[in-house]
C-alpha cells in the first residue's frame, strides 16, 4: 500500500476540444483535495493546468507549481498557488516535480504531457523510483497509448509485469485507490523478466 500524500499531475496547457476534459480535471482536483493529497503540477494558469489549480485551491487544497523562469517571464505562471517554485530549466522542473511526489497522474494533454508521463514510467522501469503511475483516461483519450503498450508486450519489448505499472482508469476515485494498492516491480524483478 502506497501512502499518497503528494501527487504530481501532468496535463495540458490547453483545455482540449471536449468539455469533458475540464470536468474530469475538476473532479480529479476535488478527489485529491478530499483525500488530503497535495497537488504538484507545472505551475501554469492556462488550459487544464489552470482548471486543476483553480479547482483545488477553491476546495482548500495545497497546490505547488514548478515552472522555469523562462515561462514565468512570459507571464503564464499561476499567481494564486500555495507555492510556486521557479527553476532554471525544463530538466530541473521535471526532476523537482518527481522528487515532490509519491505518485504520478496524467490527464489528457499533448506532447509535453506524454513526454513527462513516459519519462517517469521509464524511470520506474529502470528502478529509479517505485512510485505508482496512473492515467485518467477521459472518454478513451489514452486508449491508443494502452493499445501501444499491449503491443509492446506482445512483441516482447516490454515485460508484462511492467505494463501493469501504468494504471488506466476513467474514474478519479478508482484510479487513486488502485494507485494506493499498486506494487511497482523491483529493478531486480524487471531485469529477470527482461532476460527471459
């Protein structure tokens, strides 16, 4: 059982075409706040990132943003957060967001969201961390990613046990519960599977 006191949420700086994305973001924010979970995210006031922060703050939650100075200079940083940590680069941003979290959740987003999710997923596979990873799969947005991972297992590029590390759920409460119960394979276990 994992103690999820702090979760990093990756999500789009755009709101997306379907209003369901923003609604799911609000529901996730409220679910996290109700569970006493601190939210760590990229610090922007735009798109789903802004929806996440605004909803959590309105619900009385703690929200920490992490943003490079270059983006602060473009005035896209959220001004109402519990704390906004300013770093010098995107690499620093991602490292600090990972350090501050006991788990990771991806909402719908674009290339940046996918890149952040896949990086922490890779770190899990390499044994750099053993924190749970979840995807809030709003209206099947991430179905194609799940299908790709299943294909990677079939073609023996990804061990089946590690495929299970990335949890896909459409409901925030169920996602949190599954993440809290998740067991991440140890590096030794993954290496043993990879060799077979």
